[in-house]
């Protein structure tokens, strides 16, 4: 029996999903409201974790430890790192990595934590099913690629270029790799779903507030479509 843990950093990324759930029960842990019920007929727990890596990891661990989730999904908005990824396009994670980790002085590759893999690999079946769901929503505007994560809102061309050189990622955001890392440690399959809200360059300060809600709505639709597809297995 599947049970999806679904994490979004902000209210705008989770509220549509929580409103669409039936049979809801809410439990507050570590200041986060875990909303458990059925999404598209599938058992799910949808939660707003707050922005950044630590909030995301704490939340993901609670889902793994307290809710017996079978799969973990991170949904939300991201800055594009790839000219082919335009505002409101959809991105399904192939893998995720931190761009703000540096242990090179003690012999590790850039972006790699001691004892951890170079990237956290998303689940192949979830990638395929999420890609098909995304294509049904935005045909020709869906990509599979790498997610780069760090505790910065990226709004300068120089930082964007540095992140691309370090990670070759398709998008940048602030939670995905921390959720992927937690999923890896718990042996839980995961995928990160993102809709592009800005280009993570000097235009981001203007674009983000303009497109945040629209992009978040696209990603919520994608998450619902994935839940609907997974529900058909049960
Ligand atoms: N989420 C959406 N846009 C972002 C950006 N430019 N940097 C970090 N996280 C983001």
C-alpha cells in the first residue's frame, strides 16, 4: 500500500493540495502541520516545511519516522539554470545535489559531503510517471534534470553561473537535496517536482513575485496528476 509524503516549503506550494484532500487529520510536530488524508484517492501526508535545507530535512525525517510513508515527493517553485527551461515550465528531478557544500580542503569533490554520494538519485519509476504526468499538463515544456540546492535565493548572474559550473543542474532551489538526502538515509524513493518561477539571475527579484503563484499552481497540478496515476496501482 502506497503512502505519499508530499513536502512544499511554502503555503502557496501546499494549500491547493491540502484543500483537495479528503478525510483530513492534522498533527503539529516541530511547528509544522502534517495534513494526512487521501489525495486523488491515495493515502498522503502534505506538509509545509518552511524554506531552507534544515527545515526540509527535519520535515522529511518526521515523515519517514512517524508516518510510514512509502514515497517522498518535494513540490514547489525553482529558479531556472537552463535557457531551455522557461517560466512555468516543469522540471522532474533526475537527481539532486547541494551547491553550497565544500570539503575540498580535506579531499572531497566540490559539493560532496563526506560519506555521502556525489548526487542523490531520484527513483526511476517516479521519474517516468512524473514526466508523463507533467507532459499531460504542459506538453513540450517538461524536462528531466538535476536540482541544485542551497540556502540562498539566487538572484545574481555571477552566482547562477557558479552554480551551473559546479553542478550542471537544470534548476536551483532551497530544499530538494536536503529532502533527497533524508530519503536516501531512510531508503525511501523520492522525486522532486518543480515549476520555474524565475531565471535565478538579475531578473529574479522582479520575476519571482510576479510568477510565484502561477508556477506553484502548475506544480500542484503536477503533484495531483502524479498522485492520480499512482492511485491506479492500488
Ligand atoms: N526558488 C525559486 N526561485 C529561486 C531562486 N532564484 N533561488 C533559490 N530558490 C528559488
